[in-house]
C-alpha cells in the first residue's frame, strides 16, 4: 500500500513538473481561493509567480474582467531567474451595477520576448447581494406666489445590484393638495427615474408659508431599506394679514332643515347665530354667544334643543347668562337650566354666585348659590359655599366646605363636606354628605380615587348613595405594566322597604399589559361584576366573572387589534350558571393625514341569568375622507345579526358630506337610516341639511394698526406691473392686475419697503433708492407710488499714461505698476506749469497700464456707490437708476508724479443705457536744473 501511495504522489509531481516545464511559468493564488465582496468595493488579489525555465525571463501581466470592472493598479514588467518566485498584487474595482452572482477574473502572466511562456489563474469572485435606494432633489423653486401651482423634481436611483420595485410616498407640511406622476416604479441596477410632484397652493393664505415636501422611496420587498429627499419652498401671500379696518369676532349664521320618516313623518327648521371671540385687540375680553331655536329635538334624532346663552370672561371677571350648566361644587348642584352666574377673581380671593331656573322640572324649581374661595398659593384652596333650592312648597338650604391641596409633587387632593341647614318648613333634620378626590402621577405609580357619601335625605346633587371609584397603575419591569380598578355603588343606605330595592353594584378589575418595541402589545385582564339587592327577600343577586386576553400591532399606517373575553354568569338566587364569550377583531388604516378607515367585528355569546340566550355578530365600518381642503366625507355603518331567528336584528347606515363653497360658506348633509329585521317596525330615516355662513362681526375700529397701500408701474410706459413681490419688515404683498398692493395691518413704527428683484425682471430697477423708509401711524393709511424702469450700467477703466520718445524708442518717466519708476528722465512741456501736451516735438503720451486698487465713487445726490478697480484698472457699476450722476476718483494709490486728467466727471444715464468711460492718469511736469560746473542732475 505504501508503494502504491508513493507511486501516485510521484506521478502527480511528475505531471505538475511536466506542465510547469511545458508552460515555463507557474501562477498560484495566495490567500483565499474565492473572494467575496459587495458592489462598489475595491478588491486586492495576491498571486505567486514562479519561473520554471532554465534561464532568466522578463514577464508581463494581463487581466480579463467582466464588463464594467476596472483595474486600479498599473502593469509593471518583472524579471525572474530560474526557479525564482515573486509575489504580485493587483487591485480592481467592482462596480455598483454588478449583479449578485459568481464571476471569474483571469490573471495571465507571459514572457515579454517569448509569449509562449505563459500561465493564467482563474480567480472566482462572488458578488453579494446588496439593497440600497437613493433619492435626490433635482429642482424646486425658491418661492411661489399664493394661488399658483408649482412642481418639484426628485430623482430616485436604484443603488442595488438587483432589480427592485420601489414605492414612493409624499408627505406635505403644511398639508396642501398635491399629485405625483409616479407612485411605484421598477428599476434595474443603477437605473434612475425622475418623480414630478405637482403642488396646488391656496390663494387665500395671509402669512408666509414655508412648504416642506418629503419624498420617501422604499424597496417593496425590504421595507426597512428606504431613503428620502426634501424640498422647502416659500409660498408668498398676496396680502399679509387681515384686510379689515375693524376688529372682528368670528361669527356665523346656520340654517338647518331636519326631517324624520318612520311611522310618523316630521320635519322642521331651525336657525342658529353664534359668535366666539374677543372684544378687544389685546384678547383680554372674551365673549361667546349662542342663539338657537326653535326646539327640534322632538322632531328628529338629529334635532337640537333651543338654547340662548351668553358668556363674558376677563382675567378678573366672568358673567354667564341664559342656558348653561350651573355648577357650584361636587356635592351641591350641577344642573342645566336658565339663569345668571357671576364670578370675581381678585387673587387670592374669588367670589361667585348664580341664580337658576330648571329647564326640565319647571320654573318653580329655582336655585340660588354663592361661594367664596381663598387661594393661599397655587397648590391649595379653601372654599365656603351656600346653596338654596326651592321646588314648589319645599325649600332646602345647605352649606359646603371645600379644600384642595397638593401634599406632594404631581399629587392633588380635594375634600368637601356639605351639611344641610334645618328645614324650617318641615322641621326635619337633613343628612350630610362628604367627598374625597385624590390624583397622583408618579414615575413609579399613578393613582386615582373618588369617594362620595350622601345620606338618604341629603338635598344636594348626590343622595342616598355610597360611591367608590379607584384605579392604580404601576410598571413592574420595563415595558410591563400592572393595573387594577374598583367601582362600588350602594344605594338605599337605610334599606327602606318602601323602595323597590337596595342595590349594591360592584366591579373589580386587575390586569397586565406588555408592549414590545416593535409596536406590538398584549394584555390580560380579570374582572368581576356583581349586582345584588340587599333588602330582605332579595329580588336579584348575580355576578359575572370574565377573563380577557388581547393583542394589538401598530404599523405606520395600519393597526390591528383583537381580544377574547370568556367567563361565567351566575344567578346566586337560583344557583344557575351560564357561559359567556365575546370575541372582537378591529383594525384601522390611515393612508394619509386626511383619510382614515376603521372596521370591527364582534361575536357575542351570552346567557344572562335573567335573560334568554343571545348570540349575535356586530360589525361596523367607519371612514373619514378629506377631499382637497374644501370637501369632507364620512361613513358610519353598523349591523347586529342575531343567530336566533325570532330576535330582531338592526342595521344602521350613517353618512355625512360637507363642502366649503368659494365664498367660504359651508353646505353639509347628514343622514341616518335604521332598519329593524324580523320586525314589523317601519324603517327610520333621519335627515339634516345645514347651510352655514361664516363672517367676521365687527366690534371696534382697530386703533393699534396702520395701513400701507401703493401702486407699482412701468415708468416708461406707465402700465401697471403684475405679481411684483414687496416686503415690509417681514410682511409680504404682491401686486394685482392693476399694479396695486396692500399691507392692511401694520403696527405703528418705521418700516423699510423693499422690492424682490426676481419678480420685476433682471433688467429693471426702482426709480428711487431702496429700501424705501415708511413711517406707519396708528389708524392712518399711507399711499406710495413706485415706478420701475430699465437699469443703466457703467463700465470704466483708469489708465496710466506716459511719454514716448520716437528717437530712442523707449518710454521715459514711467514707473513700475502704481509705484515710482527708476527710468530715465526727459524734459517735456512748455515750462509754464501746465500739464504735458500729448505731443511735443517727437514726444507723445501713450497708455502704460491700468491702475489697480483705485477707489471710484458714483453719486447722484441721494446715494453713493463705491468700487475698487481690479488688477487691470477696470471698474463696473451695474444697477444704476436713470438720471445725473457724478464720477469721482480718489487720489490715493496714484503713481508718483501723476495726476488725474479730470478729478470729477458728470454723467447722465437714460433707461437701459450702457456707457463706457476712460479715466486718464497723466504724468506731471518736473523741473530740471542744470548745474554748469558739475556732473550731477537733480530733479524736484
């Protein structure tokens, strides 16, 4: 066996040697035999090259890649002696578009002079799948005028190395009507698609709006892979603020028609007037009024009762007239009726009282009440109340003591004790009452308790009752919370046998709730309900024990909830028990902020000890849709289906539609149709039609504001200019078709009016200096005319001149740049102090160079513009208003022994003029004194 193994090894080595000898060179990979990488990465491969020839050989290399792959390293020649080895490296780039699969990269080594000496190695490269999407903003306007549509262009790029289906979703803040040309697109690797979002703006906005759009692109098969891009566009209002000169209160008049069709057909009309706002501009005097009648509750389930009420509130005073719920304290009264109530708040003391007649039991049922409250601090109060109630021949007087304190942080306790004054009419002692309310919200626990005791003859709101309600909730561990609750009500405390019963109702509940970070939650509850008659010969005594298990999952737009409740009902008088079950599934879907849908299904199987067995399925559907910003639609469908054929099922269908008209009036229609199955009862249909006219009710002239109006026109043609944007200290206005603009509500003070250059054209300019200063006075209106014209421009150059001699063909007296020169000197001029003539025999002045860093001023008496010349002596003034201007050049930085030919130049520009000017800087005449006996020439 050993000999056979040695023979095999020898044969393999021999074959390898012969193969290497045949090729003359051997290439082997060093490192991993298979390279795994992701797209858009750089990969480095390592090989060992061995020369199997008997002589020294110079080699070259070559690489063959899949299409689109790139070699990053250069190909260098190398030489190997016989049997010598060398390590060679090369790097290459895997493109983003490389599809996820296995590729082959072939690296070949050849002899430079002997190409037959060659070997190659195939390197497997596995490209892993990657999923990525990218979104970019291509184009969005900087601003848009209110009422005009605009478009935003986004680019969605599939950066994956596989084909993907990509969903796009647009969010808008604030919410405006929009549409997109693409909601779902299929893109190959590296492919992109432009998404156009069209936005419709509201022409009625009265303040600057910064509209935010966000496009989110998500890979369908991997929802966690997403990207987004955003745009911000300013929507400029045509008028900022309210146009009215009066301070108004939001008000409205509503006309209603109601009708109901069933066994008897009824209908009616109702009118409502209401306003709710402040009487003053400071917002300190609030008034609310409702006038509605006649009563239509008896004509339709959609009818409303007649109500007439007024409320007036300030920081220190409150007044209520008409139909209100009049309230003094928990144990005294809390009744709806018609009356008057007043309150005075003078911290730390407050006084209040009311007089009321009942709307339900007749005008003979009257109440008079008063209370005084002292508040030593923000956490505590002490109150004393008195109430008298007169009903027919009976009169009840009682006093209430109230206290409120906060013993701990986020803890509040309220106590009240009410006792009756002896009734002088009946000479009977009346029972007292007391109440406790406690609330506490802590990080480790939240607690709520309410307890009320009122004796059988207590004349207050509560009577002949012991009532307890409490709940507690506390975290056990992170995301797990326990809660418990109790409610207990006992009536007929003295167990008066003249009454029907002495009921005791109790309800207990305990539960656990757990919430996952993914949005999933579970809960488990146990509850017990009991209803018992405490009188001898009890008429009822039964209880119900149930267990409830529920779960829910919330997504970005969708939620799903379900619960199972099972238990048992027991009649303790007969000993009979029966099972019960309730099974509920509900879900909601909110595809957008203006759309919502919900549906539920509930199956109930119950056999109450006092009832027959009931099994029924309840289903419901609700939807609410806002169409654009002016139309809304809602639907409400509910049905009960009993499995017992003799039971009556019921279907209810409700619908509501409202629309805001262009004049801002609102039309609404609401209908409810009810059908009873397995019954002779006639179907019931109720209808409500409303027409509401909103308006502003003027209550006072605005004294704290002023107004600025104006007209923008073309100064040359006298025609008005449309859509010119004007800004006044943050407020914005836009000219209409007649060139008029309006800033209706401005606080007194000094403002600066500016015009947006982009809105008037790049070649236009205001004929007067901007910004324009305007003083706004309270209650006054300022009017201003603004003319526009074509702008003028001036291009100039400051040029240094120097003398030129034709005989020796070189310039004399010229410096280097703007500094002093060291050249030769030449006597030029007439010797009378005048400047050099351009020609003096064979001498003339020529351009030397433009002068840099020379300050140039351009003035027209109102504004002064300045410029520094560039390195070639040029200066430019672009936005010049037509008219007369004066150009001045500063003497500083002029070359030595040079002066300006003209220190000041008068210019006049017309609309659209484009002028050029050359400012010459000439050499000064210098005196030369010749000394007879010397050889020195000096210049001064």
